[in-house]
């Protein structure tokens, strides 16, 4: 078992006031003991970031981008370590871990570097307008994509000339140590990036309410995001929130089901369903309901649920026993209100020792039902049958969330028009690939602000107008 320190402040690690155990997602065994920080550590970390800000913000853009490029190279070399860590902590299968948990942070660094090269001074009449780094950034991140979520905040912050204090997730804190090692190798000066491990009720609270923090970027639950926004408001601190989702896929009458079915299965099982932008609602023409049900069940039944470190596994466990219980509670509720097609609360005997939930599909679900409205964060899909595209759009928009969505149709331009009617931050038409250079964020209770690419960098820059004679 590994024993890890609690905080990295001004280039040095320190021990915590206490510690928590990190558990293996497969069998619940303890794999590490991680120190937990207190409010005093947060004060020291913010102070270190503030002290480093003047020097870091004065470096040239090219110097900063060179360090980000070196960081990208270092993380790329550590892809295997990152994938294994995400399998143990989160339950991500190894192939997904290498491609997404390790690969996406590298892609974000590289696209941020390219986007930052286009940032410069603008002339508006007699004014020179330029973005200045906002200052000290607090980055509070979730457990489902532990490295990516940090890098999505850290890359634009560092590129813009900001310094940072990172609070990694308590359930999946181990990739933060890999990140620090690679930051040091890349030559990022001490104090520019600080890490404070700890509980949200202590460290998250202290960071979001700290008077010397200039910007809080948070990814997590809607409830926690609302609390963070309230804390920050007392100091009139800027906040960006990327929160929950309950994303819908609209299937039109003329869609190619040979493409729809595998995409729908991948959409709700991505990272074992532990994804805020997972496509967990499927809105289909009633005429096609029976065929889609049969094909979805058959395609899902082919997926192998098991140890994420085994090469034949395609669906791993939940991150923790608590998350497993939460998902099973939703499934029990669905079994009382909707038609179960596949899965449920039972699981094979060989999987009873871990945090496993079998892929589960419900059909003809009331759009207002709990399983259709609340974010389950597990491998659960709900199907809604509708008459016509107007009803399909209405059902898709019948949500407190608006993070993502998708459309399947024979005509991509028609799909784009349908996408414009969906009140959500991003929509994929006919399987359009995720773009790490495009803005990511949500409508409604999915939050506000944007991450990634040029839009993400803008969050870390304050525009200043200099009026010339």
C-alpha cells in the first residue's frame, strides 16, 4: 500500500492532518493512504500561488507554452501508469484509460497551446484591448476523469499566465502525484501550481471562499456547484461551473440503425456510465421502438462486465461501494415504474465481491420519472418513444440539465437543424467526434462558463481596454 503526502505547496510536499484510504474499484481493497489537508494548508497554497503570480504572468507566452508542451510529452510517456491508476481508482477499462484518461489530457494541452498562439491584442477604434491573466485560480475537480478534469483547467490557466491551487478528488487522488512529477520535469517554477488533497467540506470550502482566490473553476454535482458559487459570491469571485447532465439522443425515422445501435450502447456505457455527458436518454420513433429495443439488448448483452485490467473487459465497476449503492437504488426505482429490458439489480456470482452494476435498459419511461430526470452516473439507459420530431425535441429538452446531446438522421444538415433546437451545450450529429479544441459546457443546471480551446482560455483572461489619444 502506498502512503502519499497531502499537499504540494511552493515546490515541496507536506504531510496531512489526517489521511483517508483509497480503495480498489474491483474488490474494495485499500491501495493507498493519502494525507488530507486542512484550512491552514489552503491558506499556504493560495499564498504561494499569489507570490508566484507576478513572475509567472511576466514570462513570455512562448516560454509558458514550451513548458506546457514538455508537460504534454511527459504525460504521454506516462500513459500506461495513468491508465492503470484510473482502472484501480475509477474502474475505467485499460483501453479507455489509455485512450481517454491518459490521452485526452495530452490532447487538451496541445490544443490549448495552438489556441493560445491566436490570443493577442485587438484594436477597437482608439482602444487597445488585451486579456490579462485573472490571477490565482482554484481548480476543484471530480473523480470520474481525475487527470483530464485537472488539465482542462490547468492548461488554459498556465497558458494565460495564471497560477493555480488544485484540489483533486478524494476518491481518485493518485494521478495528481504523476502530474506534479511531470510539472517539475517540464520546468514549471515552484508555487505556480500547488496541490491540496482533502475533503470537499474542508478544502473545497476553504478554496471557494478564500478572499485571495481570483477565479474558481469547479466540475462536479449541481448541488456542490451551487454551494461553491454561494461561497465565492461573498468575495465577488468569478466562478465557472461544469455540473451534471442527463443527455438525450434523438433518433429520426430515417436514421441508419446499424450506426445508431452501437453508438447508443457506447453512449451510455462510456466510462461505465460515470460520465456527466453520457447519452443516458434515447428518444426514438414509436414505430421503430420494438426493433430498437431488440437490437439494443442484443448489442449490450455482448459487453463483458468485469475487472477493468483484463483485456476482454468492456464494462468495469463503479468507483466505490457508495456509488454502486446509489446506482442500484435508481434501478430499483425504475423497476417499479418502467419496463425493464435488460440488467437490473442482480449480477453474476463472480462479480458480487466488487462494485459492479450490470448494464441496464428501461423502455417506455415517463419523461418525468426519476430515472429520466436525475443523473444516475452508472450504466443505465432509458428509452422514450415519441410521435414526430417536435415531441422528440420537447422530450429531449424536458430536463433541468443541458450539457450534451446527439442526433441521428440520414441527412446531416437536417440533424444540425434539430441540434439547434436542443437546449444543450454541445450536440453530436451522426456520431460527430468530441473536439478538445471546441468549447465544452452546459445550459441550465449543467452550469455556466466554458472549458477547452479558445473559449476556455477566455475564462482565465480579464479584458483590459487602453484608450489611446
